[in-house]
């Protein structure tokens, strides 16, 4: 089995600017996710953050990335368009993308979806149940019928996304709303998974079931492309000459 090369990308601003967030993630949300993934067999994990040169996503890094996870929130606009185009090109060529929580409004996710990706939200630390609605999908393996989070931020429908290839999770919140909290798409040769949980003021990325979903998603999204598939645009000759009749 080949090693899956994972890059965990994080905006890494809240953890440096807000004590409440830093107390939960002293080394950043990216390190909480990466620390778990590094313990899993067959994964080679690196991290990258917004304030690094080229946001840590150089041509070389992306060429050595099979799956990229993405968390952003307050600084979506600071992500350079050149880097977004670079990430998009790698996805179309087969790199997987796992978009977490408020990454739904990132440039790269909106770019890949082609919609506003707008939704309803409310932050009152209420209970959430993420119901597994596709129990045979690789992303849900090892889970029970639902994941319960005692305190979280509500995201509610309508969620302006294109119709997913698969809906994996549907959330119910104590306020009564529901939300498509886990969904997949294919773009070019690449696989994309959006996963809703991950608000910065709650210890979501310390929850073993949430981390298991991310691990499963990484394995599912890896190696989506095929070297035998030619997606290039090129002029070609006819396969055969058929007689025509005037």
C-alpha cells in the first residue's frame, strides 16, 4: 500500500489572536488534526498556514500532496488568487480536498463549487447530532448511527452548493435546524469532501469520532486520479473514416 501524503492547511489566526481559542489549540487546529493523522498507518503528514510564504502551498509542496485539508474563517480574502488557481489545478489533476467547517466560504471551495456556498448560522453553543445517512460509504466506516457534539455552532439550510455526488451526514441541531454536514463531489480527477464541524471555540478537533471521519476522508480522497486517463485538450485525427452520403 502506497503512503498517502497529507497537507493540513489552516488559517492559524484565531489561535494567535484569541486566548479562548489558544487555550483549546495551543499549537493551532492544524497541529491537532495533524497529530492525530501522524499516528495512523500509511499517512505522511505536513502542515501549512496562511502567513507562510505562498501560504505554505508552493508548487513543490502541492506536487507532493495527495490530499489537502483546509480550515479558514476570518481571512479568506487574504488567500492569493494565484495560490487558489494552483490548488485548483492540482485537484483537477487528482489531489483530494477536504474542506472543514467555515472553509465552506473559502475561495478554493467556492471556486470548485461555482456557487455562493452561503448558509444560515447561529453561535449559541447548542447540541448537534450528525446523523450518518450513508453508512456504507468509506468515510463513515467505524462510526455509530450518529456523532453527538454537546456544544457547537449551528449551520442551517438552505446551503447554496451544487447537488452533491453523495450526502454522507445530515446534522440536527437543538434549535430545530438541519444541515447537509458531509457531502462529496468529483472535479476533474479529484475528490472533494465538505465536513461541517470545527468551530474554533469548541474542542471539535479533539473529538476522536470527528478525527476518524477526517482520517477516513483522507483515505477516500487519495489517489483519485488515474495515469491512464488523458484529460488534456488536443487536436486528434478521426478514429476511422466512414463513408458519407450527400
